[in-house]
């Protein structure tokens, strides 16, 4: 039996095979370092919108990342939050329903919302008139953008709060299969991710040969934490998260073993951003679950390490030196340039070329 056949059978059976990360990369055809555009290029454009994904294509992303949710009428969409308050004008359009989950709205109802103006208000230095009135996008729209992009980025899809969407893993398989993403010549073009152990199990059951990543977090049912002082009133959440530590190497290893035993090709640890006090950066700095010993332990088990969310040059270099294999980033241009890729210098000009 050759290694390719063995690897595929191991995935189907859901058993852990002691392969090096180099072998995993070779068998899964995943780029290294992988640049994963977190909700698109969400630094320069409103997250999870068409311009964010189009710009990510132009800026060298290997994957377009999205959070998968399902509407009341069964449509698969790309949206991060459980409700619509932060990134739409739902409080103006549906004031009585503003706190309802995404699943309470039909796609037609969601299309009545403005998913771009909030960005102009939050980040006026990067605001553009064309962002006003942007719409929530479907999985199908992101898929079409990826297919049309000359660089042919793949899709990196998270099952978001999957317990709210029973059966979404099978819905996702049906869609990907119908659109040709699961064909043999698309190897490595789709990666599936989740924070939730039950969803990883289900993803492995329905799509055993597609690479999967178990995302890592601490506390509240995730990796056990060391006891620590409560958040101080004058302490930012970013600084509070930065103080968090796993309870022990064994507590961390338990999650790696679960990932390995349930078909994951790797894990997705959080990181700490060096500069984390800005209105944007403060949202994306967490606890450091990609310390050198953690990356080594993951690699020793044959697991890839795709870290989130890394935007700054110094941090990209630091985590790469630690051996991180891929980076979720809000700023794919910075990541691409850091890793020596040839991408456009002018974001504004590129957006204008894209008619934004």
C-alpha cells in the first residue's frame, strides 16, 4: 500500500497516523506558508463582503476564509457574528428583531441590510463611499469569486456555532460537491475548520478526505486554563487574554490528540499581537497558543499549525520562526510581502480597479 492510499484510508477511518508535517503538506497539497484571508481582506474592506474577498484575491491569499451560517430558508451565508448588530444596520431596518440570531432571517430579509457602512464609521481613515450599502454574501458568491480569481485561491470554511445549525456539515458537503470543490483535482483547495469537537467529528464523517483544522481556545469547555486574576477595570481585553495560559502541557495535548484521532490535518491556535491597543488590532489579539513548545508538540504529532490572527510583520516573522505553517490574517498584502510574494503595492488603486 503506498503512502497516499494509506493516508486516505486513515482519514476515512478517523485514526491518527504518525506522519511528519512535510508528508501531511505533500499529501494534502496545502500551501506553506498558507496565507488565509480572514473574512477576506478585512483590514482594508468590510469583513465578509465582496470587496474584501476580491481584494484578498489580488493580494496573494491562498485561501478565502469564511464563517458559515444558515438562513431561515436554508441558504448558506458568510457571516461571523451570531447576530447582526455589529456589522449591519439591523437595528434600523428590523428594530424589533435586532437581537435575533442570523438563522431567524431569510436571505431576502438579510439582503435588505447595509453590511458596509459600519466599517466606514469604525475606521474613517480607510472609509470608501462604495462600502455603503454592501450586502451580506452567500457561500456561493465567495465560491464564484475564488473560481474567477486568476490565482485560484481555495476556500477555508468554519462551521460557526454549529449547534445552532443542525446538519450544516451535510449541507456544506452537498454544496461543495455540487460545485466541484470535492473533485480529486481540487486537492488542498478546501479546508474545513471548527472550534467544536462534535462538528469536527461530523465533518470527518461526511467529508473524510478533506483537510480539517481544529481551532483552539481556552476555558469554558475548551483547553483548561491556569487560575489567574480577573480582568481589571482598566485592562483591555487584549491584555487580559495575553495573560492567559494553559493549565498544563497535558491539557493542551488532550486537544491535539482529539484532533488527530478525529481526522484533523492540523490545529488552529490563537496568537498575541505585539501591537494590540488600536481599535482594529485590539479585536484580534488573544492568548498565545502557538508558543514554541506548542508548535513542536503539534508537529511531533504530525499536525499542521495554522495560527490566528496575525497581521503585523514582526509577528508574522516570529511565528514563522517558531514553525507555524499558515496564517489567518486580516491583511493578506502584509503577509504576502513578508513572505516574499509579488503583490500590488497600492491597495487604494487596486480597490479602484475593482470599482470600489
